[in-house]
């Protein structure tokens, strides 16, 4: 049942939540792009047929697997839609996998069929990532979630530095903004103070489990959403702390299907 408009407005003011329709101006192009605010509810589904009936204003879905029709269906329900892409790791099942030369493909990242990329090789990776971002734009996505953005903290097979990571993450942010979409910083907690100005929101996994949620504060202070999931803790272990931090928190299973338990 729909609530009266006045009641909905009061609830949003009381909780600090967003309807998901916020925008921010891109000073370089003058165009407005979506700016999710702290506390906005979301659904993250990367496997299976997308269930468009979850009553939240934001969906995060796979950019390759989902069609323009799915994005349009979500838009018809008033949702904003985030395009999930792996920008820091190679995935052997993607349709563009053969375009990546062996020279930029490193060690496995712990997931079947995935290997870290040499993010220093921007001459190779920039056009490939630009093509992927073009795909997101053409399907009508509002934003991008670039994954595997902290290779320099892992055993990638390459001698990556923090400076390499900052340069690459800013490249992805710039390419996304040039296409009129907003972009989220995935994990990469140590570089948040340096990157919060380049990204429109954050996506975090398991900050409560590892006692790292306070590291997300720069995004909240900048009035930018932090989309947060836990996999192994029950909601009773993290929701009470997430609410005052204004995190958009929920419990998911590792396969990131339809099931969710929100705070």
C-alpha cells in the first residue's frame, strides 16, 4: 500500500534516506549525473534472472549479463540501475576476453576464471574498459560499479604500487563520468581519503566483519552513499552500527542472487 506523500517525506527526513533520484552536476561537462545519498536502500543481484520486484530504489546488476530491456524495466519502476563490471581482473567467460593480451593477465584472484590485470598497462586497458563503459551507457545504466579496484594490495603477479592503483582508479572514474554515469569505489579502503572526490559513492564488502566500517566515513561526510554487504554476520551483528553510520547495509549470500536481508 502506498503511503501518503507527506508521511513518506517525513520518514525520509527522519532517516536521512534517499529516494535514489538525487543528481550532481559534472563541472566538466555541465551535465547532471545521479548522486546516491547515504542511507538509500538497494539490491545487489549478479546471478540468476533479475527479480525486478524488490521494493528498493537502487539495483546493482551485471553489465554483460543483463540487457537494455531489464534496465528499462527497472527504470519503469522508478529505480536507478548500477552496471557491475570487473575493471581490475580478467574474466575468461566474458565476450571480450580474447581481446586481453596475455601480457596484462596475472595471477588468479581467488574466483574461478578470474585473474588480476596489470593496471599499469593503461595503453592496453583504457580502450578495452572504454568499450565496456560504452556498453553500460548504451544499455541505459545510471552508474557503474567497477570491481577489483585494489590489486596493489594483493598478489597479482605484477609489482603494483599504491600510485599505480590511484592512477588507474581515477582513469576508470574519468571514463565513466565522460559517459554521463556516476561511479562507485569498490573496497580499496586505504585510498578512500584520496579518492572520495573522484567517486560518487562506495561499495563495500564485509567492513563490519573486519571492523573497518569507520573507514567509510569520508563518503558519508561528503553526502555520498556507501552500499554495504555482509556475508557471514547476521544482521543482529552489524545493523545497529550501520544505521548511525548511514550505511546502506544488507546481508547477502556469496552467490549474490535474489535473496537479501536488509537492515
